[in-house]
């Protein structure tokens, strides 16, 4: 799904806190079909007011990486605008994995 983002914020995000983060352009490959998504209803940290647009937090995969994507939906042809993209925490990865369908395996002989 195509995404939009602030290129300056994306460049800053890549080296945030000395850890390697993905650029926001990688969010195009976010696997929404297997992601855990919830609406972010927290107030703006500076104003205490609700954000002017709906925001969502999604834990899911981009390639082999499990990530936390914060985004807001946008009309076509843009699917969403990236607000934040970072590696998922240990707890977020565990929650995402627990929610995935279990694939039956053949018993070993």
C-alpha cells in the first residue's frame, strides 16, 4: 500500500538513538494482512488535546523485521501517512506472534 511521509523525519529516524531503524519508505511493505492494529487514542503530549486526525498503531512485518508503525489513513492514491516506524519491542513481538494462526506440523517419527 503506498505511503506518504516527511523525508526529513524519515532521515532522522534512520539513526535515532544510535540504533538502526528502517526509513519510512519501507512502510510500503508493511504486511497489514497479518498485523495487529489498534487506534491510538492518547492525547497529544504537548497540548493534551486529541490529535486532529485518527492515528493507528500497527505491529507487523516488513520483510523479516517485526516493527511498530504509527500512521494515519489518507485518501487514495496514498494509503497512509507514516508518523513513526521503529523495531517492535520484545513485548510487542511476543504479542504479535501469539496472535498469529498456528500452522499444524506433522509429528516427528
